[in-house]
C-alpha cells in the first residue's frame, strides 16, 4: 500500500508538471492570439480549462500510479506505461503546437495522434487494472471534445 501511494504521488506530480509546462506556452497566446480567433458556439469559457485539466491530470496520475504499482518488471505494465508516457508527451506537444506555434492545423494532427494514444493507453491499462482504465475515460472524453473544438477553430480561421 505504501508503495502504491508513492507511485501514485510521483505519477500525479509528473502529470501536473507536464500540465504546468504546457500552460506556460498556452498562457501567452490565450490572452492575445486565441481571443482573436473565430470560435464555435460550443467553446467553453476560458476559466473552465484550468480546473478541468487539473482534475484530469490528477486522475491520469492516479491511474498511472495504480498501473505502475503492479510491478514495472512485468512486460504488460511496461507497455502500458510506455503508452501513457507517450500520450502525455503528445498532450504537452499539442499545447506547444496549437498555442505556442499558433497552428490549429498542426494542432489537429497532434490531437488526433493523442486521441489514438489515449485509447491505446486505456486498452493497456485495462489489462492491468480496470479501475485505472476507467479513470482515463474522462480524459478521453475531454480530448475528444477538444479535438472537435480544435477542428472547428481550424475550419473557422482559414
């Protein structure tokens, strides 16, 4: 149990760190470039993004910590965690591309790759721990929504 808490804590901190680093690229563009874009009617208010992402990063970290605590020596655990880390890097990359480079089209490509990796991560997490896989579902749903938003922003801003 103690080991699980340590792994969960490390994983949550890692996820929050990636989120924080991505927010640095995001913050400068949110207040200028992003405000000038045409956005679809279903765009949530900017104030919603930080608490939602924080909650999702915490859930993701708990899920990864549960999987990690099952034994990193096991090939399935390693495979699941490799997928998790790769999707987390794509998550951070999306912020850099969409907001940092101000490129909705390239952002769309990255977010579609991210969606694929999230689904693969859930698949592998399910092999290790069904509760861990379920904890990733809100993240999948949010990124699916974010993908639609990214697409519409790209479409509305040729």
